[in-house]
């Protein structure tokens, strides 16, 4: 029962972040979207950072599921298949503004709240591990950092320049050129 209520609250928070961004992430709005009184929300998530951590965990689960489904359709990953999965991620990010719209207010929260920053840091480390496995590199390899930084930047760009769908394939073509030029061993 309690887990159902917590899930309803997290789902409501994600929906509001997707549709309204930072404006939708107040406790009153989240409680209303979940069909609860605000007191119920604060019972399950006493601090905003608790709710943010739960939202980040949900987003991580969702991303992991999408990634696993994408890999299941491809079979074993050689270097070329890994590259295609990576570019599918780039393409999806550039076409789906919801992901960036969710993360933008959470990043702002992380600056002001150490607990939110810690939760977001854990999310970043998990993303780094996935990207490292995809690129066949160590999580501390600079190519992993560059690839993630580029993805985040593209996500932000998708928020401020949403009317450029033809831009997606151009960006992917440039990213492919970078991939072709990068060193093949960690260094």
C-alpha cells in the first residue's frame, strides 16, 4: 500500500516535470497531481530532496529499461553495434525534449541542496558506467566524459532550439566524425 502511494507520487512528479518543467515541481502541485493531500506527500517524502532522489531513481530505471530493450533487439554488441546504440540515444535525446525538461530543474535543485546534488551525482555515475560499457571504455576514460557532456549539451539545446528537427541528423553526422577520429584505446 505505502509503495503504491509512493509510486503514485513519483509518477505525478515525473509527469509534472515532463509537462511543466520546474514550475510543476512544487509539493502542492505534485500532491494534487497524485490525488493526495500535501500532508500525505510530506509523510512519504519529508524533504524535497527525498522526492528528487525518488524521481531520479525512477528516471534511471526507465532509462535502463529503454537501454536494455534497445540492446535486446540487437544481439551481441560489437564496436559497430555499440556505436549504433549510442547514436540511437543521441537521436532520441534530440527528439524527446521531456528528458531534458525533467533534468533542468533537478540540476538547479542540485546546486542549492547537497542531498539533491548527491542523488544527482549517483545518477551521473550510473550514466557514466552505462556509457563506459557502451563505448568499451573505463568509466574514468575521457571519451566517456566527452560523450556524456555532449549528450547533456544536446539535451539542453533541444530545449532552446526545438524547431530544428533537421538538425538532428547533422549533429549525428558530426558526432560520427568525432567517433571515427577518437583514439581507440584509453589514454
